[in-house]
C-alpha cells in the first residue's frame, strides 16, 4: 500500500467467518514501519478491582479510546486507526504523523483521570520499526462481523512485545499539558445497568488466550473459535448483550459518575438534563420503533471479541457449555500450545462511545467482578508457575 498514512483505511473489510479468515494469512498486511503502537494502562488495576472500582477502571480505559478518536477528528477526519479495548487499558496503532498530538491528548487525559477518579493511567509508545528489528511479526486485517460492526484482527506477537517493552518504562501524566485543559470526551456514555444473560441458566464468560508461537497462532485460535461456535453458537447467539436485558440506569449516582469523568466538576445543568434524557430514554427504547431499532443496533455494535495477538472474548453460556470449552483449552494448554485465563460472572458491563445515535456508536463489553482483569490475574498466575518450574 503506497500511502502509509491511509494504510489501515485502505484495508478492505472481510465479510467471512473469523474461522475462515484465520485460514488465509494472505488476507493480513504488515503494519508500516512508519507507524507506532500506543498503550494506556490503569496502574494497579488489580487492586482497584478488588476495592470495588471495576467500573472506574473500565471507564478510564474507554475514555482513553474516546480521547484518541476525538483527537483524530480534529486532526484529519479521514484518518482511520485500529484500536483495542482491554478492560483496564487500551492499545492503538497510529501513523507517526499524528503520534505527538495523540500522546499529548492522552497525557492530558491521564491528568484528568487522576483528578476525577484518583486512578493513575499510564501512557507509552513504541515504534513499529522496533518490533520488526526484533524479528517479531505484526500483521493486521479487518473483519466485518455484521452490517454495523467491523473490527481489526491482528496476527503475530508485535502488540504483545510492544506492550511488554512499554510497561517496562511506563509513565503517568508527564506534566507537559496545559493546566486545567479539559480532554475532549464528547460521546462517552456509561448509562447501561449491569446486563444479565438472556436466560437464567447462563453466565458471562471472559476468556483470555495466548498462543505465543507466531507460526501456530492462526491455526490454534481458529481451532478455539471453531469450538466456541460449535458449543455456544454464532457470535449473535452467544452475545452477552441482548435487547431483552438492556436496561438504562437512570440513577443520579450513575450520571454523576459520568459527569465527573467527562467534565471533571459538578454541573447542575449536565446532571439534570442528562438525568431527564435517560428517564425519557427508558420509555423511548421500550415503546417506540426507532428506540427498539437503536437497542438492536447496540447489540450489533457491542465489541465482544478481539484478536490482538491474544484471543479475548466475552460470551454467555451455561456451566455445561463452559465445561466443554475448558476441556479443549486444557488439552491445548497441557500440550504447551496456549496459556489461558478465564473469569465467569453473573453479568456484563458496558461503556460506550456515541458519535451519533444512528449507526456510529461502539459499545465496549466486559464482565462484572473484574471481567478481563480477573481473567488476566489467572493468566499471570499460570505464567509465574511456569517460570518457577523452569527455574527449578
């Protein structure tokens, strides 16, 4: 692709099942050397989750994505970048031409989160060229899941390597931004209540899988996704977000949290107007055709699966279905092909970026009681045990 700046924009959307996509690595493209990887991460997120601050951690990660996307709109509305939501942080791949404004905006946002939520959001970056200089792969494509939702799919350990290197020298806000400058968080919302599965016998499952062998990734992740399809059904069937269970939380406490996170202060007009809008929304979604259509689009635009070198997904299923999946995962793990972490909980939580209420909105899904962060704890414990075993 001749124009590196438009690299990601020019990748065509693949409207095929993920299992089929992973069989053809020719559909993936190397990220240009002139791009960089940017990572944000809530420091000590495990402790924050243990102290009941999972929603705050989740919202901080969402806000970093909103900050970057809004910053890009002010620079060049045509530029498109891949980004990945991780529960307690986010990852972006960006052309170097917009790197510095993005970093400036994120450091500003980091200061804002420190003041409003008392969380430390760390920010770092690494050039893609440094990934390649270590003989590590970073290939990407686009997958169209349905009429509304398209997400990036990555093969290779490039993002994992970058995240590890960045975390070794992470910083919080570096103090270079103007004091009291407010980040642009327009479109960030978090008004959905906890979302229960559509059947009483189902739980919400957060799964994190790592296949470290770049030569095996496509095959192994394809095998796991084929099994998930067979056990839990299609992406739509296993989606933990359903119109049946979507319910707005119109409490003042919920809107006050959103208010402080977005604007960093108490503003009566914001509180009252958004409380009224949410109250009205409860009836609008229930009784109006256009409201019901929006609810359907929310389910279609819920981001529940991510491949960024890891396989991350949130699904709903019964205990028996989970048991069947774990059998495969345990076999793959015992054969040293993967390491996985899993967290099973009662409901999902969702934070949102609303550009407009027709088709330009995205909903980031995680599980309650820690979600991806809790799955990562299990994953990291397994890593520790392997290292200790190797040292003996």
